[in-house]
C-alpha cells in the first residue's frame, strides 16, 4: 500500500477507471455478439442496425484507448465484409 497521499489517490482513481473500462469493454463485446447473431440468423435489417451500433462502440473504444486503433480498424473491416456478403 502506498504511504504518500497522491499515490493513495492514484490507486483510487485507477481502480475507478479500470471498472469503467471493464464495463465499456463488456458492453462492446455484447454489441458485437448481437451483431454476429443477427448475421448468423440472416436478418439483414437487424444486422444493418446492429452494425451501426457496433462500429460506433468500436470507434469510441479506440478513441478512449480501450482497444488499439488498428484492432478497431480490423474489426470494422471484418464487420463490413460480413454485412456486404449478407446483402449480396
């Protein structure tokens, strides 16, 4: 345990931020799973709506540093290809 006041505060802040990041990452994974389920079911309308939601969450995660920007780009590309294959 830290003895210095500022170090104690950093521990509290990091604990809070870690919890927020876990909550955001969990919601991101949930939205991705919903999108993939819509793709698997072949539901084009739902897939398009969930695609928008998933891509927005991925962009937010990348901007906040929760996931790497290249990881975000890879996921968005993968989702776009899957959606285009479903529409074709």
